[in-house]
C-alpha cells in the first residue's frame, strides 16, 4: 500500500457506477423548490435509442419513486436509508426497451424510448423516512459498451401531478399521507409518445457529492417482488353514504351502519361462493362487479387475502359517469365475525383509507403507496353510470426468501406453530424487517433480534440483519445512543433498552458469519464502544443504571414496575456488557476497553443482586412492587442468580408461562409478553429444560393455531385499539424449535 503523506487524504477508488454515471447525473426536482408538502412529481427523460444489449437503469429518489419504461410499470424504490447514506437501485430495463429502427406491424419504425418516474415527497419525516427539506430524483442509464445515457439533468421534464390532493391527513402517526386522487386530472404521461413539451425543465437540486444526499451506495437488500394476488370476496353490503368529511371516518361509519342494516334486513350482496338471487349483485368469473348504486348510497365490498401482506388495492373501472367515488381501505383483523376498522381518534390515529374520484369512462384507480393488512375494503359511492363495472385487484409485495432449512415436525400442534411463525416472518419482511405490515411498516431495532433468529433458522440470508446493524450505527446520536426506528427522527421513541439489542445482534452476526463477517465488526466496533461508554455515564451513586430524560424506557408491554432503579433495565445492560466482553474475546479484540467492560459488568452484577434479590425472589424495583419473569430469566442469563438458586427460579418462571391465564394479579409473577418470551425460552433451554420449552410453545402459541390464526399476535391480548395480530417479534418459537431439533430434543 502506498504511504499517505501528512495532511493528505487517501484516495479510495469508488465503484464504477459512481465514477461514470453519478459524475454525469445531477439530483433534479420540480420547477418550484418548495413543492414539498404531499407532493407527487412526474418526470420524463429525453427520448433515447437502443441498439440491443444490456441496459441498466441506476435510480434513487427522495423519498420514493415508481418507474415506467415506454409506458410499462417496472419497479418501485428506493430501499430505506439515511440521506447521508443514500441507497441506489439498479434495474435491468432491456426487456422493456424497443430497438430503434425496427419495423412494427402496420408499417413505420419503433419510436425512441422514454423513462418516466413518479416521485412522492411527503414534506416531513416519518417512521421509515428522514426528510431533508428537498425532493430529488437521481438516475442514469448504463448500456453495454456505450456511454452513460439520459443522466438526470435539466434535459428531463417535470410537473407536479395534479391528480393528488395535497391537503390530506397522515394515515397514522407512523406513516405518510392519505391518497386522495381526482381521476379526472389523470393523463397517460408515462407513455412513450406523450407530449410533454408544456412541462418545465427539471431544476437541478444538488450534485451527487453535495450535502443533501451523500454516501451513494448500491442497495444491499433485495427488492420485494410484486405479484397479483387473488383475494376472496367475503362480504358485501349496501347502505347510505355517511356524511363525514374525513374519508376514513365516512367509510367506517357507513360500513358499520350498512352492516347493521344488512343483518336486520338480510339485504346483502352474496359472496362469490354462495348462490346469488337475481336481484343481488355477484362478481362474474373474471371478478367484475356490475353495480347500480344510487346517489347518496354506497356499496361496501370486503376482500380477504388469507393472511397479512404488504399490498396495494386498486380497481379497474368501466363505464363510469364521473360522479362516482371509490375508497380503498386496509384492515388487519376480525373479532366476533366483525371487521375491525381503526378509529383515528385513538392513540395511533390510523386511517388507512384512500379515495379516487372517478372520471367519466374507463380507467384504472390506483394510488402510489402500498399499504398492508389482511383485509381490503372497497367502497363505491354513487351515483354510478349506466353499465358501471368495477374489478378490484390486490398486488402483494413479497420478500424473495428461499427457505433452505425447513423444519418438518410430526407433532401437528408444533408443526402448526412452525407454519404460524414462518407466515408471520414472511408478512413482516418488506425490503428488510418491519414490525407489522399494517399499522406501521417500521423497522424497529428491538424487533430485529427475534426476526433475525427466525430468519436464520430458515435461511442463510443475513441481508436484513446487516441492514439493521449498519443503519443503527449510521443514525447514532452524538452521545453514542442509537435510534430505535431505522431510519427516522422519532426521538420520542428512542428506546434505551433497544441499544442492548444491537449488541446482541452484533454478536449474532459474528456467530453466523465467523471470519467472513469480520470487516463489518471492525467497522462497527467504535459504535459499540461509544454506546457502552454512554450508558456508563448514567450509573448513579448506588452503582445502578438510571434512564436519561427524554428517552423511552420500554422494557416490555407487560405490567412490571418501571420505578427506577429498575431491575430489568440494569440486567439488560449487564447482559450487553457481558455479550460485548465475550465478543471481544471471540473476534480478537481483547484490550483495555474490553477489560473495562468486564470490570463494569462485575461491579454492576454485585449492585443488582444487592438491590433486587431478596427471599429467593427477584423484584423489579426497590419497593418490591412487582416481580416478573423478566427479572428472574435475566438473573439466570447473566449469572446474577447463584447456581443453587436457578432451579427454583426456572420452575417459577415456567409455571407462570404454563398458567393459561394472561391476567396480571397482585402478588403473582408478572407474565412476559410474547416478544420477551424469547428470553424466557432461552433461559429454560440453556438449562436443560427442553420439554418445558415445548410445553410452553404448545400452550401459548398452539392456542393461536387452534383458533385458526395465520400469524402471531403483538401481545397475548390485542383487543386494545389498533392491537396487531401480525407481529414478527412474537414468532421466535420457530428459532427455539429449530435449536431443539438440531440438538435431537424434538
């Protein structure tokens, strides 16, 4: 290696895609620099020729894009990322290009090609995006043996999409805006021969090495695969259109009223599989519904996708008069045979309903952003035109996971649990891990541990784990603490205890990759040191860890005491210190820093035992308000509990899990949530209690199988507002069963 002189900067060779393409392309935006609030922008490239051969489009955007080539939809992106580590997509567009000069049927030659990009910019940060005060598109085309083509510059044309209303609420506290689209203002702007001469020249926003978006790098996680999914029509009711101005509230109020009237009057639209009297409406064999809906009236159609998916509902429409409205809403669960539609007045403010005001004639009512859930409600508000027909579609987006480690089990209950957990993980994978695909679609740092364990039990695909580790480090606060939502400026949800999860994730990376993953460990080692040093400053004179103001101390959904100093918070910090010290020995990084971690762990363990252990019980706080499975399990995992104490502790922990009651009673050990039961099962499995682990899984996860649930719930009870029935952090039994099977214990 050449020496680098004092004061000089080492020149690191950059990838060819940056050296060639990004040097020609510029970040471009709309004509007006402040077209930022709920802004949908339409971009068109200059026309270009193609003589055959490979053709790869490099593209990224702030915040989201959809791309067409010659009027054909191709893909959406980019992957999640911090704006100073901006991910780039590369897309093979050769299958969509036309060879210039070729003859076409009927005479003439193939016209030149065009790339069209639809960009969405919310104008604010949310739980999967960090706003930079600008909207931007960056793209260029690499052709085999030729120069870079169509780099984004002022030669591209742009306009704001007039069909989307900017004055809309957000779909929830987690997400971006509701989509309210006027189909009368839609034109075929993606088509090759569309005339965009009246559009503005794209405005240059930044260079590829500017301050807004830096660290360009190729996507490290796969693009989800989009495909059509045949959903089942399970309900149809008719009733007056509610008068509410809010789109979601109007659908919710109207549907519940129509459902009540339908039960009373037995005036429902027959589901597909039931014989339909002639005076009722039913889809034809191709899914088309002929609807005659009067003014002031609505028809509500409920479709079941079979399980939770990330998906987008949309509809083909024929013979609209132009007075109709179509609403598409997303829901996750039914209770007592009734659909649960979120009330936006509750904490999460969920209103997952989009609207399309139809144009006269035939059209495709489709929005920009995929949503998620299991159920899709389609509301058609009249008056409809003569011959009006509608055909709903569901397009699901699926992570390309190949299961290379199947777990066939003869026990039908355990086999059902395996399927339950695998289905949940599949539903909670977008381009990386998300907590659930319905309410949030957020990449939580804490959720990533059970999700990684499940995925590693099924496959050798570690790309989502890599993404979580790196993105958490990239988003670290100045004090060394890590964000909990990746990416996002969600300071109110900066969960202190999720920092300890990151340490476990790094150890898991080393366990799964051995020497092959050393480069990432070297890159992230300074982050680990700063993180643990930061928590060390929060120790009080009592030698115990205290949480810092302005950050969230989560611990668990369970009703254990959060009074400080808190046993679980301190035990999790101790576990992180011990994990880091062990990791240092494993990767050959034993030094003064790792020695400090060991000393700090020893002192902390003594302080924890003195504070929280009494009369063979591990309490959650000093006043001894509650005692929990959590504290007992972590006392075992950290070695704070003496060897002679462990059998009784584990017996008590197991007894609480095997008690079928989820109710919390005074004087009773607090039951851990499904999420935190990972540590319960880990402690039991680590001390030879394999059969107990199986019994707990059979009881607590097996009852979901018996209920016919398709996915694992967020908590033992999800009847609270917007409680989710599909959370992958509860699906970790797939990991534990795989470990038991590998040890020959199943």
